C-alpha cells in the first residue's frame, strides 16, 4: 500500500476516533499494571492502558513540550512507518506545549497552532481540550524519559503518544 494513502487512511481513522470521543470522563489507569510487550501492528486489539506502567502523579507541565512518537489506532500500535507517514503529513512537527498553569498549544505542522486548556482530572490524569477535542492524558516512564499518552476514548484503544522534549 502506498505510504501517502496509508497516512490519509490513518488520519481519517484518527479523526473519526476524535469525533467519537465526545465528553466521556477521563479514565483512571491502574498504576500497578505491568508493561506489556506488544509487537507493533499486532493482530489483537488492546487498550494502551495495558501497555505501560503509569506514574503515580502527573509531572510538572508548565513550560514543557511533548513531541508525537506514536499511537494506538483501534487497539493496534502504529508501526514506525505509520508514525513516519503521519509526521510527514504534518511537516514532521506534531507537538503539545504547556504554556502556563491552564493553557496548552497543539502544533500540527509548521502552520497550525491551536490553543486550548488543560486541568487536572485527578492526581494521575490531565484533561486537555484543544481544537474541539478532549483528551485524557496519563503519564508513564519511557526509554528516554516521561511519555504522555493522550487517550481519545475511555477504552484506550485509540490514543496518541508523546515524549517529553528535554532541552540541552
């Protein structure tokens, strides 16, 4: 399948997932779940909530940037090729920036910056509202530092994954 077509299909699936999420309450992941090794693009749909060990508390977010590194679509983790194709459609730039205690900007490519709001839903979950979409963000330790898993529905089968950008 041609990469451009794959990127368009992936974007369409993600947009449908975004439209379907509505105002569902933020899920509360079990922080004691062990990480599950799942091959990229595996056949069994899974909740991203079973794939990571989540932090007991939200990290300090003010003045932090989070860059897109992957996602889970209909319970299947994106492959490296799918991530690359998605990023190429966005000028290789898809990032959240937490401006202050309550505002966040989502950068989608070089020309699109949408400002929204965020607030703590509980100790481990942040509610992000930007561009008419509500995300429930939970945090886990990744290989290179903290990662943010932005859930698009309460099942966790549709999520975007971002890695904290560390300056220096």
